C-alpha cells in the first residue's frame, strides 16, 4: 500500500522523458548563404558617395553661413522635387554659402516681382 496515497507512485520520482526546452534548436539546420563580395559592396557605396575607409574625411568646400537664429520660427517641410531641380538648388546654395531657406525666399520674391 506504500506510495498509493493521493496517486503517488514510484514513477513520479523518475525524470520526465519529455525533451528539454530548446533541444529542437540544436537539430535545426542552418541555411548557408554566400558571403557578399566586399569589393562590389564598396564599389556600389563609392558610386553613391559613401566611403567605407577610416581615413580622415576631406573638409567640406566651405562652411555654410546664415544658420537660423535661436528664436527664428522654422518648420520642417517635406516636399518631392525632381532630382535635377534638387541638384541645381543645392549647387546654388553651396556656391553662395547660404541656407536653402534664404535661396527659396529670394526665388519667391523674384517671382512675385515679375508677376506685378
């Protein structure tokens, strides 16, 4: 009669036969993927203006003048423009060393003066 109280038996004292947690991960096979060609990645980066070297960076042509004053009310505005127009505006901005905001204000003023 020993070991039968509240359904106790000698079998409960033995280890469970169930697999341990995470044991299935050991049997999972990894998918082998080919490594990326480092030279091709570097060439693609260079084509887009990204350099993976750790050399010192070349200084920018000239620091931009006309940063906004601390209390100037500025708003972030996201617009879509053609890449040619964007390049032209950035070239104009860099040549004059002014903020793009000032270039756009001058363009608006010139447009309004021709309309009246």
